[in-house]
C-alpha cells in the first residue's frame, strides 16, 4: 500500500515503485475541518485537508497556522506530518512536528490509534503521535490530526539585504535574532540564483550594485518593526545595501526574489535537487567547498544554492547534470556527511534518498528504526521501499 496525500513530496515517497503491484491509497477525501477551538488554539481536521484550506479555516477564526510553504494549495496536512515538513517559518514556529497536538491513525493490521484531545501536558508513555511525524507513510496511515494554531501578528516588514558573503549573512542573522525578537523568516540566496530568477521572470536588479549573496528577512509583531529593522541593517557589518517594505505589495515584490527560485530553476532545465542541512559552524566552508565537488562529478553543471539559513538548511539545485545525477548526488552528500550534516533537511528520504541514508544515520539507529517498523508493520505492507531499504 502506497499512502498518498497531495503528491507534492520531492523524494518519491507517495509514488508507487515502477512496475510494482501496489495499491495507491489517496487520503484527499478526508477533508473534514472541525470548528476551531479558539480557547485551546487548536483544531481537528482530516488528514486530506490542504494546507491552504487549513490556513483559511484558521484565518476565519482570527488565527493562523505555523507552517507555510509554496505547495500550500496541494499539500495535505497528513503529508506534511508524514514528511515533517519545514518551510519558511520554522525559525518562528518550528517544523510540522511542533504543530501536532494529537493524531488518529490506522496501523497496518487495521487497528485504530486515536489521541485527539490535544492535552498540552500528557506524560503517559511513548508519544505515538510524534513517532508518526517524519514516518513517511511507513508506520501507519494518518487519518485525522489535532493541530496547534498561532496568533496573527498585526504588523509586518520585509527586508531584502545584499551581503558580501555567506559569513556576513550568518553573522547578520545572529545580530538580527538578538535585536529583532519578532524575526519570522531568514532566507538566503546567491548571485547565480538571482541572475536566473531575473532571466526567467524579468524582475529588475534590486540594487544599483550586484552582490555575492542576499537575505530576505521578515519581522512581524504587535508594533511596526520597520524602524528597528532599518536601524539594525544600517549598522551591521558586511551589509552592502538593503531595502525594507512595510506595505503588502512591496513585501510580495521582495519575497518574489527568493520564492521564484524553484520556478526559475525548473524553467531552465531538469535539476538534480538536494535538500541538506549543515551545522552552522561549517556552513560557510560547505558553501565554499561544494562547487568543487560538483564540478568534479559534472564539469558543465550549474549550481544554484538557496535556503533557510537560520537552520543551516540549503537547497542544492544542480542544472545541466541530468546524466550525472547520481554522481552529483553522491559527491554533495559525501561532503554533507563530512560536515556532520543531514542528507535530508526537510523533504524526507522517500525512495530517492534511501541509498544515502547511512550517511546520516548510524547502524545502531537504522536497526532501531527497523525494529519499530517491524513491530508496527511486520508484513511490510505500508510504503515498501520508502525510507528504509527493503530487507
Ligand atoms: C513547490 C513546492 C514547494 C515545496 N516547499 C517545501 C518546503 O518549503 N518545505 C518542505 O518541507 N517541503 C516542501 N515541499 C515538499 C512537499 O510539499 C512536502 O513534503 C509535503 O509535506 C508533502 O505533502 P503531500 O500531502 O503532498 O504528501 P505526498 O507527496 O502525497 O506524500 C509525502 C509522503 O507522506 C506520506 N503520506 C502522505 N499522506 C499520508 C498520510 N495521511 N498518512 C501517512 N503517510 C502519508 C506519503 O506516503 C509519502 O511518503 C515543496 C514541494 C513543492 C512542490
């Protein structure tokens, strides 16, 4: 049985293996949304509810949902939990597992487990709900979720900042986090990505002089953060230029430089897509080393890097390397492992990354994961070949 939500996953976990006689189980009709529990700031919804529908539902009650990502109109909450999705607001609210207060799920033998009361304190043994976060459909079919909601900030400001290097971006994040407690997002991209976005979408050069790297910063709170942002950016080391937008149209315009990356890359060719995270102390050195590793595997490749810099999460997109996809993947993930990073920061393992899972998980961890899988799904019915290698 292959479990599928919105089928927006980027590692093939919700897609049956070619030639297999798998049953595809779509959860998209489980789209019931119960009334928002405003006092608890929680809501119970079916696993097939789309992220944008959840956001609208929460919004109608004056609240919001802590996770947001560009696949919001298709991705389901069941899929988001099963992949422990991240996105642009992890810095502020954490990833998907932090939003989950309870779940109902069906085990491989048909048993239903249900913990939907959403108690904030509940130390009564193993946390089965959290076990399902990141399980990629291999342990159970999630059918309903009890989700935490967050408040809607009254004021918001977005900055686009040109910086002289990755090191300057990292040090700016440290300073901004200290001085702007309402920081919501910090996204990094580089000159090569901006050139491609400009080429594909026609957006103008943001500043008079080109810069090696750029950050999009978003702050939101009860009071207007614009002045504090301008003050911090005006006095920070390594900042070459900056612009801040307080109005919605201006904010969208600045966000587009970062959010158009995926679309621009896909329009330019078929990329090798990797999603890695590196401990913050090694991020700068990793960014310097990875182009050489890619060039050795695929001399004509074009590298576009961008990502969620506060978590050391970089999306490594490599164009013009379709024929050398496996070599490029291996080269980059070996470097990631050497830096003590993760071979999958937020997209999961699915089918695509199974051969490299051992680079991020020890034999002891893999054995423990296998033992959990065997205990809950002894016949291996759920998502065979996904996350863990076949026995
Ligand atoms: C344009 C775009 C932008 C994206 N941006 C981000 C981003 O910023 N951050 C990020 O983390 N991801 C991102 N993604 C990846 C994707 O949106 C997430 O992985 C999302 O969580 C997948 O949800 P889905 O409903 O589409 O799941 P699917 O793709 O259908 O399935 C994903 C996995 O979850 C399992 N699954 C699905 N539903 C259930 C269920 N009810 N019970 C048990 N298992 C289930 C599947 O078997 C599969 O292993 C992006 C994707 C796209 C296309």
